[in-house]
C-alpha cells in the first residue's frame, strides 16, 4: 500500500514537472563585465549582459542588424538631416519607478556629450548640438552636421536611456526601462535578473535570467553538457562543436559577429612605430592556419578593421599574403635583429590564448621571439586599454562599424594619421549613401596600407544552446544577448 | 623472498625515474620536432611513423612536447624540493638542537602551516604572485618547508639522545658542528626518502598548477597544460589526454617506488622493525 502511494506520488511529481515548461534561462559568457553601466565602459561584456534586457535606447538594433524603434515609437528627420524628432512611448517607467519622458532623453544625451562624460563611445554623441522637449513625449535632437549613422548610433548599448536618479549607482545596481530587472551580481560568478512585471512592451516569457561567467573552454564545455548553462552564445571551445552537433539535446548556432580580431600593436612603442615592422608581422601570420588552429576553422580572414558582413566591405585579405621570406626581408630592412623579443598580452578568451600560441610560433619562423603573457580581463582593461602599457595584444573589437577608433586622438594602440582622420571626417559628413560606401572602402584601404594593427579574422559566432530554446539570435550585429524573446518549447 | 621484493621496488622505481631524468636531459638537446613548432595542416594527427604519439591542436608533436614537459616538470619539482629542504632542514635541525621553547615555537608554526591544504596554498601563492614556472617552484617549495622541518626535527631528536652525541658534547663540540658532522649524516637516509616522496608530490602539484594555468606558461610545454588543452578535444583526439596522463602517472609511480625501495634499503629502523 505504502509502495503504491509512493508510486502515485512519484508519478504525480513527474507529471507536474512535465506540464510546467521551464521559465528560467542561464546564459554562459566568457568575460565578466567590470561593472554594469553601459554608458561608462568599453568592455563589451557590459552590453552583452544589459543591452535590451535591463537598458533600452530610443532605437535598437535587431538580430539582422537593422535599426528598429524602441523607446521612441517613431521619428521624423528634417530634409537637411539636422533635426530628429522622436515620438516617445508613453507610460514607460524605470525599474525604480522613475517615469520615462523627454527629460530623460535630454539628460542621457547631455550627460554623454558633456566634457566630463566617461562614455566609451563619446564620438557617437559628439554631433549632437542640443536636445529639447517641446512636450513630455516628444524629443527633438538637433545635430551640428548631418550624421548618416545617427539612428544606428543611438541604438548602441552606449546610448541607452539612464535615469538621473540611478545614474551614479548603475555600475553596481543597474536601473533601466527594460524587460528584466537586476536582482544580484555575485562577483566572479554570475549576474541574475528577474522579469519586470511593469514592462511597457510584451512581457518576456522567461521569469528569470542568469548570466554566468566561465572563461575556461573545458569548464564551459562541461557546464553546457551538464545542463548548468542553457545557452552559450559565444562558446569558447569551437573544437567541441561537432560533439554538440551530434547530440540531439543541443542546438548549435553558427553565425557572424562584428568581432574584428586583431593583433593590436602599440604604435607609439618601438619597433611598432616602424611601418615596415608592422607590415612584416602582417606577412608573417598565416591567417587561414590561425583560424583553423585557434578557432577550429570558424571565422573569416580580414585585411582591415571591417567585417565582411557589413555594408561597404572591401576584401583586402590579399594585401599581405602569408610570406615569411618577405617578412624577414622587411624586418632586416628595418634593422630588427633575429631573436628580438616582443611581449604579447593575452586576455582570457580562447581566440587570444590559443591564437597567441599560434602567432608566437609563426613569428618565431621570422626570427621574432614572442613572450606570451596571459592576463585577466580586468587587468587587460586597465593596463592595455586604459594605460596603453603594452607591446602587442590579441583582442576582438566587437563594436559594429567602429572605423572611428582609428580616428581618435587617444586610443590604446596609438595610431595617429592626419590623412585617416580627414578621411573619416569626410565619411561622417557624407549624406549620399553611395559616397558613404565609397569612403568606407577608402578608410579600410588606408588602414590596410598603414597596418596599424595586424588584422586577423572576423570572429564567428559559435553558439551552443539547449535544443528546446527558441528565440536566440543567430548572429551578433552588436555585442548583446537580448533574451526578451527567448522561450522554451515544451 | 622479502629482500627480493624490496630490491624489485628499488629497481623498478630507479629504472623509471632514471628514464624520466634521461628523457628530460635529452630534451634539452634533442626532441624529434621543436616542442613549440606548429604544423597546422597536420593538427590532431593520430600516431604515425612521423609522429609516434600524434600531434596536438596546433599540430605540435606530442612526443616532443612530452619530452620537454618532462624537463619542465622535473625541474620545477626538483627546485621546489631543494627550496623546501634547503629551508626546512635547517629549521628542523635548529629546533631539535635547541629543544625547549624554540622547538615548541617552530613546531607550532609547522602545525599552523599544515593546517592549510598544501595544493590550495600553492594555488593561492601563484594567484597572488602571478603565474609562471618560477613562482610555481617557490609555491610548491614553500609548502614543502614544514614537511622537511618536522621530519628533520623528529629524526634529529632521536639522534641527539645517542651516546656518541653525548661524547661529542663532552668533548666540547659546538651544537652547530654536532648537527652538521654527526646529526645530519645520521638522518640523511630519512631525508632522502622524504625528498623522493616530496618530489613525487611536487610533480603532481606542478601538473595541477599548470592544469589550471598557474604553472609553467605557454609556449613552454607542461604536462598539466597538455591535459587541459586536450580536455575539450577528448572526443576528437582522446589520445592527447592519455599520454600526458600516463607521463604524470609514471613519473609519480617511479618516484614512489624508488622512495619505498630506498626506505627499505637505507633506514635501519624500518628494517629492524620488520
């Protein structure tokens, strides 16, 4: 009798389990964000956690890379391209109850454009002359000059709407208007968020989402296999993908990202201030072999700071074909003795750690001894990115269409070219789409010619997820893991 | 019969250890391929005449890497043991010679050190001081210090009570001289055995540290990192995980057998006890 009861109870439990579809999601990420304020830091991981989940902007970029309305339901542009009139969605509230209206837009944009702004993409806001509020639900943004990509730019994770009340504390307690509310952040492990019941848009199907940080490829593989991670959108162990492909429990998502993986060189430091040395390094690296070895073949070679999936791409992979003999000759010409040592900083992602070993072996072939220094992400951001204290490093720039970084006065690899700057200025001010595309091509060619960094490959999106998950993005047109539309099939 | 068994331990352990040392020494001057030489076209190759143990994810020759790995593993372990013994033995000998309060202080300090799990201490030290072979040597060496201090002190205390020490003291010899001339030679056997055991533990510790990325840094090969690299390839190239695993197993087995054999051969107390 007891046994029968037990069996019935057990059966009932099982049925209950089956009837109730899962409504939580755990997403794996390689890098942990240094903080959670997307308007105050360059690390993509910040936006990979928060974009579209916690924070939203006036516009957004969808999974195809197209600009869509977000907190602005519609807009109109004056014929001269200088005035943008945004119609805002009414009744939107921040997670802390602050109502969203035009004053928020004014605050957010003025804060980003201010001289003391710490926004990592300040240049996006630079064209803004003023933001005015004719009524609470209308925002009028005036530009100094026509800016072709303005709506796209305002969809970046760096251009999200921030409430004045929480602006100072967003780094540790992010407050936005998005479909999920921040719950807690266990440093070194995970960020948790829960559904926002007062969300203005469609309610997400997921009740709670956790972002878990695992850099080690082996540990990431184990976590996905064990079901501790439901989705790992940028999976660090591409070699294990075949194993997941053949396992019906998992779905593999192969796509593209905006990641331009480069061997960044400190152009202010010897010997990288010599263009012959930079070109020699470009000749010394066999990109195809690098992709095969470090990324199990996922990824496409690039010849400039631009990915093949973006408009106006020019194939410049033939500018520096793999040619160790030519590399040696150039190094000799530049007076670099065989056995010269350089240091390559390797942040945690496997493209860098593994790529570093492959590149070191390739450089060895042309007589350059590369000392590999693995460093943690926070240290990379501080030492390499902020203080520019490095020889060389391997990193993937995941921001979309970020040719502007080569035109900045101060950027970590210290490339300074007046010609490039002038060219970029021309591009920014161009209104005609055809001229724009032409200038994008010229910019890419100028970079390939100067080779400030060795352009390696476009980072592929190699993702693994539970086969029952629906609504994950196949491509990453910007660094983001938007999970509002994700759900579990029964 | 028992004697034969004892010498078999010694012989087997000695042979394996000698082989490891030989491989490590040879790797300094010759390996079939450069241990860091990549050959991406032939990556993840199965064993063949060209690559007897196959190639790894970058097409590096597995045999060459194992040989170079033996060299880095053995040198990390050797230095670690030298550091541990070099500091631990004098401390232990000092405690034994003085007795009383200094002895108590030293031994309680050792107890304190033993309270920390050895490998975790090493992980902590390398995490703080930065990863790398030298820091790994020091980290492993540091947790060897109390081991040597305690064993030295225990064995030396036994010697200090013996008649010839009393005679030396009566003859006016200084404690330091007695320690160096009479005590240490008498406990050398115990220390040698302990050193062999610590050597084996140090190899495991080094493999553990480099497995989690805190030991020997790339591109210099190390057994622990070879294991880590092989882990995600386990379905495509399972042998990549097997070979470094076997190397660690054999190195540790050899040293432990050697330690056992030495103990039986050298330590008269154990021999009498049996």
